[in-house]
């Protein structure tokens, strides 16, 4: 009984409404007094709830010469009514969500008035916002993207539309990957632990899509440089949980150019994919 009351509460009934509803479901052609007795709900509240249920079409109100009596209607019909109510409410909420945010988006100003984008932005926590910011930077990139990356987590070989668009307009992507297999690989809609062969196949797929790739035994830092103007850092600390990690976006061409020189040093030192394959007999 208590569990069923909780379930009804979870779908929007009050505690008293839940108890009255169950009493009606168990009984037949009951007076308000009988419902109150069986449900344990005060009679004054029972009258209000029964009237509400009758208006909503959950029960029939039957007038007799002496008293009003109440009987629940077919549970399947009530379930259908509630499902339609939930769907309609959900659709309305989604509509309100979209229209209200469309009105609010023009109000959004992430910058200090008159100063434009900040030189340094800090992104904290493990959330989708950092992915959105990365994609936004890639969408705005025009000529070159330099990536230094230690793959981790779950990696899909599929190239997203943003990267495809960048390649189509002649953009160049050069990536230095750490030769580690500490991540999972998507294959046939399932995730698998990565072998060195899987790792090579993944990078060959990236290469076939237009990415220039080399490998390092250890990547010093995860970073991406966009058009030698903007740097996106991922400050990875494996002693820190993902939800506490920090990313930095630095908009400074001189600093970006300095890091490009560092990237070039590592690029010259790195091995090619063919060399890695030969060394590992792949």
C-alpha cells in the first residue's frame, strides 16, 4: 500500500489523492464516508478529492435519493487519460523551453561590455560545455589546427560534420598522438578495449579523412592551436576526478605562435604511423 502510494505520488498525485484513488479502485459504488473510512483520509478532504476526480473523469458521481455515491471508471481509460495529459504537458513544456530560450539568447553577453572576448577563459568540471566551446573554435578556424592529444575515455572513429566542413574549405589538421591504448574503441555499435592494431586502424581512419598524424611516447600536454591565434588547453591531472578538471582557452597570437614553435619541435621528433607499425610488427 505504501509503495503504491509513493508510485502515485511520483506521477503527480498528492498523498491524500493517492489513498482515495486506491480506495476507489478496491471498492465499488462508495459513499464519501466509506471512502474516508477505507482510505484514512479526513472526510472534508475526501469530498474535495472526489469532486476533482469526477471532473477529471477518473470516477463517476452517482446521485441516489439519499447520498452521492462514487465508482472508479475502467483503469485502462484512466491510464490513457493520464498518459495523454503527461504527453501534452511535456509537449507544452518543450515548446515553452524553446520559445523562452529563443527570446533569451539575444540577451546573452559572455563578454565584459566593450571589451570583446576575454584573453583567458577557464572551463571547470566535466560537462558538455567544453565540447561545445571546442566545436565552436573549430567552426571558426580557417586555415590550420594543431593538436597534441592523449586519447582517453571512449573514442569513435566517425568524423563529425564540423571537421568535415573544415577539411572541405582546405583546412589543415596536424596531430601528435600519444602511443597509448588506454581508451575504448567503438566497433559495430559496441565499445571494446583497444589493441595496438585497433589504435593503428583508428589513426589510419583519421589519416584517410585528411588528418596529418605522428606519434609520441608521451604527450606533454593536451592542447589544440587554432590558426596560430587561440590555444585550447586540457589540464589533465589523473589524481583529480574528471568532474574537477580544468580547461583553458587563451586568445593571444604571440603566445599561440610560441606554442606552435614548441609543437614543431615535437613534430620533428615524433615518429610516423608507418614507423610505429613497423616497430610493433603491425
